[in-house]
């Protein structure tokens, strides 16, 4: 398939407002998203490097979540928020036991 033909169409979740109780969950999810990504990269032979270099498998984001630049943490937060919004839009409930 030609990439010029691909038109992403994520489910519109813009009307979903996250309850206050789920705000903490989004940060925990964002942290875990980064951990899963980093674990996968390391298993694939990647390691930290000050600049991304695909040929050498070096990546500047192979650091702890707390050491990531704010823009990278925001990317992970957005992934978490959109995942939670989709879950809620689909009619599921998220409750703490």
C-alpha cells in the first residue's frame, strides 16, 4: 500500500471528559507506556545515545521516564489519555477496587 493513500481515522473521543479520579491513572499509564517501549527497544538491541541513530540502534529516549524531555512525556500522556477516552467511549467503566 502506498503511504500517500493512508488516512488515519482514529475514533473521535473529543467529547469524553476524563473524571478527576482518572487523572492519576493517565500519568501511571504514560510511565508504563514508556517502560514497555524502552524494554522492547532494549530487547531489540537498542541502547542509549545522545542522538537517534537507527543504524547504530542508539536512542536518546532510552532513559527513565523522569529523565525524558517534557515533550516526550507529553507524547506518552497523550497516548494514555486517548486510550482511556476510547475505553470510556466504548461503554466500559474503569473503577478502582
